[in-house]
C-alpha cells in the first residue's frame, strides 16, 4: 500500500507541476506581449501547441542518441522535481540537498545538447556549443551561492533550510543570503533560457540552435520538459530564498496542503515575473559578453555572500 500511495503522490505532483509549468509558459508569452504592446496568445496556448506536436507522426530519426537525449532530459527534470520540497507532499525531500538538486536541474541541457549534435545540423551544433559555454559560465556564481546557503544554515538539506526559515525568516532578510539570492537569480535567467542569456537558442540568429532539428513528438516532449523545469526551478528558488511554505494553521490537512500550494504559487510567480521583465527589457548578450558578465558581477556578489555567511 505504501508503494502505491507513494507512486500516486508522485503522479499527482508531476501532473500539478506540468500543468502549472504550462501556465507559466503562457504567462511568459502574455506578459512579454503586453510589454511589447501586443495582445498575445491565450494562457493555455502552450498546452494546445504541445498536444498538436505530440499528435504528429514523424518518420525522421537521427539515431539512438537523438531519441535518448530527449528522454534523458525529461527524466532528469522529473527526478529533480521529486527531490524539491513541495510543502508536505514531496517524495524525496529528505534526500534533496542543494548540490544534488542543482546538478539535476542543470544536466537536462546535456541531454538536449547530445541529441541536437547527433542530428548533424550545423545550427544545432553551434547552439549546443553555446549552451555548454553558458553552462560553464554559471558554475562559479552558482557554486558560491550554494556555499553561502550551506555556511549560513550549517546544512545543505533543502528541507531543513525551508524549516529553518519558518522560525528565522526568509533567507533574503539576511545580507549574505540576499547577495546569494541576487547572484542565483541572475543564474536562473540563463537556466530559464531567457534574454539576455538566450544565446544557445538565439531566435532569428541561429534558428533556435539545438531545437532546430526537433519536431513532432520530440518537440512535444521537450515542451513538457520545459514546463516541468520552469516549475521546478522557480519552486527551488522559492524554497531556499523565499521561505518556501509550510502551512499548519488549519485543522484539515487538505486545506493546509492547498494553502501551502497557493503560497508557493504566489512566490513562484513573483520569481517568474522578474525573469520575464528582465528578458523583455534587455537585448541578447553575445557568448563572450555573457561569460564575462557571469564571471564578474554575479561571481563577486555571490562570493561576498559566501564570505559574509562564513564569518
């Protein structure tokens, strides 16, 4: 019975994360359109697009790596989601430390890169190279931000950090972790694939880079992966810097769970809106500009946070 209950809980979390992730994708398109003084599509448009993609038949394949890379990316994203605390309904929260979750949120790009490069398309190869360079560039500030959290709370456990914030207040109320949050948020912009760090796809420049050879079911699966990744990344940031959510004020466990999800959703939406506004305002960096930027200001800010947290 326990195995069935855990499997059912995991399925519900996955369905919820996928749906909310698609809504986030719709919000990105609507808000960006309004900033640009356009109407924009309906919020559910990404769901319709994904259904259409999954319904298409494709007779083109570029080999095993091309097919496996997509599944690898989706699987790693789902696994990362299961380690991130979602109030009181998470599956593997007791084992979800900062380093493991950060690693799992990054490696889906490797699967997409392998699949793209196996296609032989030069635009896909160029985009994959840019993705790898961006991935390398964000490691230094990301590492310092994680170290700052570990030094401040004395643990790398995401769940313990969430519980500590219930009594100590949000992480961003402390100067060392505020600096770490700023640096992490800048890194998050690249993980979202949003401007000015969308160098790897660069629409209008390299024809979407790694995505250029994907279509039909492959692209549909990538849409689902992106939706889950948006949810997981905003949830992770909300947990470690914005206090997460552990609501126990009501007598009913169901009401407590729903209230927790609502609070988390508000925080996740706030994180997403910051990324949308930055992406809509700033133009795309070149790859060398992005690397210099990440190795300069975010690194300095995150390192200062780590040093202050250790004092």
